[in-house]
C-alpha cells in the first residue's frame, strides 16, 4: 500500500507574509478606481514610501557588509522570502548568473515550441551555459542549429559573462528505469534499494561524479549533487517532505521533479537510472 507524504507545513511567518502582500495588492487596486487627482496623489505616496524603504534597506546592507559577521547574517536573512522579495523589488539584490541565464532561455522557449521542440536550461560552468534541446530542436537538424544560434546570440547580448553554449544530449528523466547492460561504460552501481530510507537524500561520490540520490516509496531519483544557484552540495540540505533547501542560500527544490521553486526556470540535472535486484544502477554523462 502506497503511503502519501504529508504536504509541506507552512510557517506562520509565510502565512503572514502572504496576507500582507495580498493587502498591498488590494490597496493598489482601490487606488486605481480613484479620480485622476486621487490616483496621482496615491502614486506619489507609493513612490515616496518605496524610495524611503530602499534607502533604509541600502543603509542596512552597507552596515552588515562592513563586518564579516554581518555578511554571514545577511546571507542567512536571504532565506526569508519576505526579505528576499523586498531586496529584489528594490533592485538591491542582483540575480545570480544561473538565474539570469535561465531567464533568457525561458524567454526563447515559445520560439522553440513554435518549431515543434523545446529548450531547457541545465547549468552554468564558468563562461559556458549548458542547455538541453528536445523534439525537432534536438540532434543536428537545421531547427536545432538555428535555435542554438538564437540562444547563443541572446545570451551574449543579455548576459555578457557567457561566451558560448553547449548542448547536452537529450536524456530520460530521473527515476526512469532503463534497459541496458549495467557493466557498460557510463553505468555506475549505486546502493541496494532496500537500504534506502524513504525521503532521506544520500550522497554517492566517485571519480568525476557527485550524485544526490533519494527514494520516495518505490521510486528512486538521481541528480547531480549541486545547487543550480552556486553549485553547493545538496545532500545535507534542509528537508521538508519532498522539498530540499540548499544550506548556503536557501534555494528550494522539489526532489520528485528537480524543479527549483526559488527560481522556477532552473532545475537540478537528472541522471537516468534503473532499479533491479542488485540495487540502483545509474548512467552518468561522459
């Protein structure tokens, strides 16, 4: 009998944050029905309050960054979605390189889909962005070449830190059982299935690879053990049901899909695997 995991618990702080945000949206909607003079006055007040808040937050950030302990506290504060939201809204927190590249790739997906395919952001290493193409946009077709050039041109224009893109081969997703010879090149034996505890991530390291493994009921998922934000290991992250948060900056992931909840355009890199009587066997990229 399959037992469903309980839904993630929502903290009182998160509930309060959501309520306050809703109240702000409701107040702005009420301002839009005012006459011209009323709308202009309300917008001036809004702009003045935002300017005041930005000034105070900027002073706070400068004060914290002047001290080593303050820098550590500032990083910890970014785990709070309310604080992260305030810093982002006021332009005081620049998106990391992975998030900026993911946003550009997301912006070109409609074009890819119009050609019967799709493009997916995977990760950034140095000045190289790695993507995966699907459908008619995979392989060596003209559509694939055109899309690769389009992504590369957009990235160089909007994210000058990126000098080139690499297209990874299309692979089955995490948790898919494959028919293949476990002794073949690229296949690595993992732990016995029966020893894996439900919902408890574990790390598997070897020459040239670092894998995050997790079991949910009868399903096993395998990902590169690296946060999409800055590449920090995730195996010792903070767990909440099927969610796992990176200890470094709090980026949260759904371990049954690899999706990054903090930056939806990014995700963990999955590894194909199979489960048999001998345990978990994975195929790693060459």
